C-alpha cells in the first residue's frame, strides 16, 4: 500500500490519479489532496477517498472549504509545501500546473520522498538543483510525462554513457498539416483542439507551438543526465510510441502504449513493481501504420527556444517557462495572437541575463522578471 499526497487533484492529471485510486483501492491510499481554488471539486474528492487534510492555494477557497469540509484545511503555497513533506505520505503526486509546482517538489525531495512528477515545470525551472537536492536527501523523481516515463522504461537504469541518443516523440499538435501561412490567425478554440491527448489548457497550447516538447527536452536533460545535443524530437502523429533510446551499440528500444496518461502515472506510482491493470490494451495488429518525421522548424518554434535556453543555462529555462506561462494566458484571453506568443517569449529570452541556479530565490527572481517583461512587451505591442 502506498500512501500518497495528490497535488492538483482537480486537474486533468489529477482526474487520472483519482481514477487509478478507484481501481487500486488496496494499493493506493490518498492521505491528502490540494488544488488552487476549486474547493467545490476538491472537497467531494477528498470525502470520496476519506482524506482528512486538504490544501487550497487560494485563501478565499480555503475559507469556503473550512465551512464544508470536516478535516483540516491548509492554505497558500506553504500549505501545499506542507502536504508535500508530510510524514504520512510516501509518494507525492505533483499534478500542479506551472511554476506553482516547484515549491512542493523541492519540499518533497528535501523530505526524501518519491515524487511522481507530472509538473515538468519544476524540472524546467530548476532541474539541476532538483537533482542535487534529491541526491542529498534521498528523494527520487519518477516522471509522469508519458515520454519520460517511456524513456525511464527504455533505459532500464542504463548509464548515460551507454546511450547514444534519446528520442522524444511529439504528436505535432493541431496544426501539423495546416498551411503555415495561416497559423498567425489561429484562434484559442483551434489551438485547444488537440488531436490525440485531452489535457489542461496550458499544456494544450504548448503543444501547438511545440513549447511543451521543448520543455520535455529540458526535462530529459536533467532527469536522465544526457546533454541536449543527444536528445532528439520526432513528430509521430499517432502518439503510440512515446519514446525511444538508441544505445551506443546500435540497438534501439521503444516504449508503446495507447495515449492514456493513467499508464505513465501508474508506472510512476508502482515502480519498481508492475500492477495488473484494466487499462485499455494496445492491439498492434490493428495499427494502421506508424509515421515518424523530423519536426518542421516553421511549426515548432518551441524546440528552438528550449535549446536556446539550455545553451544560455542558469536561470534561462526558468525565464522561458515564466514568459511562456504569461504569453499562454494572454493568448487564451484574446490579448495577443498565436504568432506573438512565441515571438514575445523569444524577446524575453533574448533580453534575459542568466544567473546561476544556486537556490530557489534565483529561480523566483528570474520568473518574476520574465513575467513582468512579457506583460510589458505585450502591452506595448497592443498599443502600437
Ligand atoms: P490542469 O490545468 O488540468 O490542472 C492543474 C491543477 O493544478 C489543478 O488541480 C489546479 O487547481 C492546480 N493549480 C493550478 N495553479 C495552481 C496554483 N497556483 N497553486 C496551486 N494549485 C494550482 O493541468 P494538467 O493538464 O492536469 O497538467 C498538470 C501538469 O501535468 C502540468 O505540469 C502538465 O504540463 C503536466 N502534464 C499533463 C499532461 C496531461 O495529459 N494533462 C500530460 C503530461 C504532462
Ligand atoms: Mg509529454
């Protein structure tokens, strides 16, 4: 039986975690749950699983929850960090979105926990630091991102020098075959219609620019200790092969499954065991063919941005994430166009003077500066 804290219980990955816990009642027990402000969804989920401690980042939502929930209600960033380091929990499922996920990841690793990490932003913001903290305190990160869960399985603990390259696949997003000259006019509705995965809004927008895949290059770089020039991306529209590893002897290993986030989540929780599940199986004889192609640079600005941030080093990936988070918010609000999204992010990255990531304050300060710079640039653009 694993005792788990579920951070981000009301989101898309959170919903997958709840489904798994329903199937594995004898193996997964939630001891706490957290969300931002949706107490109306969090309280019933906590009640369903007999959870006695919850946290809401938003103090007003926490106040509402105190009136309806019988257990303990924590609030704010500190509340989430407390759940992440709670002695009652062995595994922290971090399904938060955005930079809000970093504090809980750090708190959990410092407390020596296993983190089933969906919040890739944690690694983008402070990957090197997280690896060091995990090593020092005995914590571990098991990636929930499907590609990285796939890589973890393909690698099977192989040393970095046994690896020639890691390959992450990308669905290509909603605009894979759309005429590139029409992309600038893409609307939020079009962007939010992902062909193979159903996910939260931020990551769905990031799939259309391939920024999500760019973040995944950063994630793989730190989680597996492989330099960026040995991490490649291939567009694979069927989303069946999630990752491949080519070893130095020429052998390649790939991981396949239907696109369903419950599977990588289950792997991150059960590892090193495998638990028999009722998840839908992949019928390889029914596959119509698997295609792999190099990404078209005109449709994948996010890849170049991520490689640039990695080359700049230090706080540059944190600035990239923060600028993108703001740009996505402005795009969804109709304040900037689709092509402005990555263009503005690129401007912020170009201006950024990277500092070494020695502590979380360096990351937080880069995050704040990049956000405010992006909002300023967007405002001055819309005045023109
Ligand atoms: P989502 O938007 O559906 O859910 C986000 C959750 O985080 C919600 O529970 C929300 O309440 C909480 N939250 C948001 N902002 C918060 C804040 N400031 N403080 C505290 N809680 C906050 O997002 P999602 O699609 O479930 O994605 C979660 C994470 O998993 C992201 O990092 C995403 O990149 C990653 N991921 C998601 C998928 C997917 O299929 N959805 C796949 C791979 C990776
Ligand atoms: Mg992914």
